[in-house]
């Protein structure tokens, strides 16, 4: 029996961010998170750039507000 590692629901602080602000979400599901970030930012009309990075030895996605 294979157990799926459950992650918390992702919540994005787009509307409270200033241009240049960023946040990091640790995850092994980077492609799924990148898609959710893209969709969520378009919904609230905020431009972001996201990259898969390692932060404090955790893999995840860092997202910057760019517009």
C-alpha cells in the first residue's frame, strides 16, 4: 500500500504583496504548484514570476510579484 504525502492547501498572498515582494512554498509537487500560482495570479490580475529553487535545504517554489 502506497501512502500519498498530503500537503496543506496552498494560499497565496498576491493582493497584499508589493512589486518586488516574494514568498517561498516548500513542495515536491513543483509543477502542480507552478500551475496553481499562474492560475491564481491571473484570477486576481497580478503578474508574478515563479521558479523552482532550494531554500534552507528544502525544494520548493519562490514567487515574486512583478506587476
